């Protein structure tokens, strides 16, 4: 299996609240996931929805770690929710530009965009 087969990247639940997985090894359907059981050893995963001004779901922003976070709680998601709101603004602004609006039609629902420091 490849990383593209990961159930973590397929969670993309269209909901208003963040999804928090404190220890992926304790979640039955994730035990055999390539990101959990493979060399990545993902244990902790949290994602927040990216929603535009009209309430349309645009995607998610997620963080993950190789260490489980049993003490992580919803109130710890404030920075992630703020990041998701910022991403919604960036995406909406980009989609208002004619050249970007044309290219956005090629992005599928299974695409993963990763932004990380170099």
C-alpha cells in the first residue's frame, strides 16, 4: 500500500468541528493504514475544515505526529482553526483571480496539498 491509500487522507469529513485522533493505533480501521503501520508511524492526527464565507467546504488543514497526544483536547485546536480560516481567505482570494479559477477545475477531491517549511 502507498501513502495515497491512507485512510487518514480520506477522512475529509465535511463538518464544522476539527477531527482529532489522539492515537491512531487505537482506532480499529487505522491500525493497518500505511501511515500508521508503515515507516511513517503516525500516531496523532488532527484536521480542521477549510470553509468559505458561504459555508462551502473547501478542504482541510491537518497536522500529525509520530507521538500520540492523549491529553490533546478541542480547545487545543484554536491555532489550527485560525490557520484553516486564513487558508479559506487565501483560497477565496486566489479563486477570484481569473487565471486561478480556470486551473482550480483540475483539482480533484482526493488531491492533497502540503505546505511545509523547507
